[in-house]
């Protein structure tokens, strides 16, 4: 064992693992406290205790919101619709716009790229008032304004309106990200498809898009996390409590005048975290192969 440790290659292999393990300790302890606190009356550090300060006090009372508050399931559905709608919208538009900006030469291409960077630099809070007037106008549009099942519509105080605004705010980053992945796909693959009789759309759909699946997965995970944890946009444009999302619901608990039950807050936070972990579990294969695209080509 000593000879192996004296081997420089062996030390070079284990050194990053040890360093990353030490860096990860605070994060692991934080999640451990989160789990322990949801299953106990209170904690002293990581140790669960009862009202007398003795070890124990395990309870499921902190999770009672799942069966005592029926609105949590509607709120969860709203959050899921927001996250999925944001993911689908951002991935669909970004994959098409990113391909066009990567492969096609057209007037105004460079100003458009620069403009998207400028748009992404603006904090969303600076646009809240102007977006409000747009959503209020959309609310009065027949059918799409406030009469769409599940999402309510695309206007003010609807889940669909929040999805529309969230997609618009996330597109600049999504388009830039996908453009970078399309730039890394060899032109030779696409030329071969075009020579074999594929149309431009078929070449994008059947050849180029599969080559950037890791990028699509990365963008989808990012968009889903942003949508699932979104707060500012839903808090501003959803005034009806039945349209709330989990982040706003959690904020209402913290903003109450009564003392905060941090065990319940931790339980709701863990409940909010689970779908993100599940989504990451099903996409991690593509994320781990994020650099395994086609050979870089130029044009």
C-alpha cells in the first residue's frame, strides 16, 4: 500500500477525490440536517430531540400538510405545469433558434446575438411593470386570454401567463447555449445528410439534433429547475391563491405573523426538492456525456 501511495499517478488519482470530498462535507451535512429536521420536533445541530431535550422526538407532524391542506396538490400541479411548460418552450425555441444562428448567415445575425446578451443582462425585476401591462392586455383576448384548461390562459393571473413570461426571460441564455452546442457539430455530418436527399429540416431533426442531446438535456435540467423554483414571476402575477406555486406557498409560511415552524418549512422544502432529483436521475446519462458530441467543424 505504501508503494502505491508513493506512486505519483496513484496520488494524482486520489488527490482530487479527497479534495472534493472535503468540499462536499458542508453540503452533505446541510442535506442531512434537512432530512432529520423534517422527521423530528426539533434538533440540536444534527441530533433530533424531544420537548425535554432528550434524544428522540421523531414525528411525521411536519409532513401533515400533505393530508391536512388539500390545496398543496393543486399548488404542486401548478408548479409542475410551470416547470414542464418552461422546459418544453425553452428547449423547443432554443434548439431551432440556436441552429439558425449557428448554421445560417442572414442580415442582422450579429446584432441579434448581441441583443440577446443585452436582454439576458437585464434583471427580470426591471421588466415587471411593462410585463404586467402586456399580460393584462392578453387577459382580455378571447379564448387564449383566460379560457385554456389547466393553465388558465396566457394573461394576467394565469399559470399560462407566467409560463409565457418565464420562457421569454430564459430564451436568451437558452439560445446562446444551444448555439454553442450546434457550433460543435461537424458540418460534414450535415452535408452528407443533405447530399443523401435530406431537407434542411430533416438534417436538423435526424442528424444534428441527436448529436446535441447532452446539450438539450443540460438546457432541459436548467429550465426545469428554474421553473420548479420560480418565485418572483409567480409571486407578482398570480394573485389568486389557487394559482400559487410551491415557492410562493413556502414564502407565505415564512411571512406569517405566527412563529415559524421550521420543521414544516424543511419538509416543504424537501418535498419541493424531490421532483428535481427525479428529473436529474433520468437525464444524468446525457449530462455526464455532455462533451461527447460530434467532432467540431467550421464554417
